[in-house]
C-alpha cells in the first residue's frame, strides 16, 4: 500500500498523559513525511482553531475538529457544520433530566458552560478549550453549536450512552471518549466523514490512508481507512476494532509506528 495520508486522534493517542508529544522526534518525522508528499492530519474533539494554534509550527497541516464537524487548514480557513438552533434546544431539554452531568456547548471559537457548574469541570474545560465563557443559562446561548461535551461519573458512561441514543435519535449521536466523558455529535458528523471529504479535496483514496485512535469516537475513522491502528492503551474491546495495535500513547506509539511501519518500507 502506498500511504499518502496519516490521521491521528489527539488525547490518548498522539499526546501522552501530560498532553504533550515528543516534539523533536515528530519534527524529524514530519519533515520526512513532507518530503514524501504524505499528509499528516490531526482528527480530534478539540476545536479546529485550537488545533491550528497548538501546531502553529506546521502551518500546512490539516485539522479535523469537533469530532468531524470542522475542517481547517491555515491557508484554506475553516469550514464547519453546526446543530440547528431547534436541535440545540431539544438536546438541552433532554439533558435536563440528568442534573448530575456537566455540559459544555462547543462552538467553532467559543465554548460555553454554566457559571454555577462544578469548579473542577470549569477548570478542566478552560484547560482543554481555546476560549471559554460562562453563562447563567445554556438555553440563552445563540452561537451555533458544533458539539456537546459531556462529563459524567465514569460508572455512568455506558448507561448514559444507552439511554441518550434512542432519546436523541436523528438529532445527535453519543460518542464516548472513554469512561467519564462523551460528545454529542451531529448525525453523520464523525471523523471518518471528515477524512472522506478531505480525501476528495486532496485526491487521496481511503486505501491510501492510515489512522490512529483509542476511543469509540475514532471507530468510523479507523474503519474508513486502509489501516486502522489502535493504541496499546485503548480499552480491550477497542483493540479488536482496528487492523493492528501499536504501543501506548506514553510510549509514542504513533511516532513509533510511522517510523517503523511506514517510513522504513
């Protein structure tokens, strides 16, 4: 297989548990990928504008944000699909039945959380997202919403996904990012869809792509590409969903795989 595009999830995949990556090693690998004409794409639940800022040393890089709803490149700019205002209100009404969860409304630039939300949640969201604002009532937010970020008790995650799936059918899809967190994304707006759009734009087929991930929100992407690589730190049930397994995020599994399985062949 000729590889022309490599896509990777961020948290738990490309980044280690401290939210960092081996910059020296990646810079060397990225230069070689550029020399060979291989695209390197970040596909994340983070906002695309935040991803561009985080990787500002690599302005040619394409970013898939909002778990597939956003596509951005420094030169091309940002394109985004958002929930309708009616859908946003309907989702909030449904989530009101779960007062124990924490909710963030994620727009293309600003993320909104309740001003009386758990302080730890607010601090975590402020650390995770590019621009955070607190509001008294989420139903008053008028900014278009790309996705909902939900934090819950780890033991509640699977049951919450189970309950919300039929309640929000046709409106939003729960995508677990691991025990204790999930996103509500627009139907059909996943990382696999975004990769297909980007591939069409760049003239790259799915058979020429490799992708890395560790969570269920990466499944469509892993299934879309020729080779879906699951991280060694992923849950056991995830490790059966890809074509192969690499080392953990703490062991720089993405960089190790690229160097050993792509660049040395």
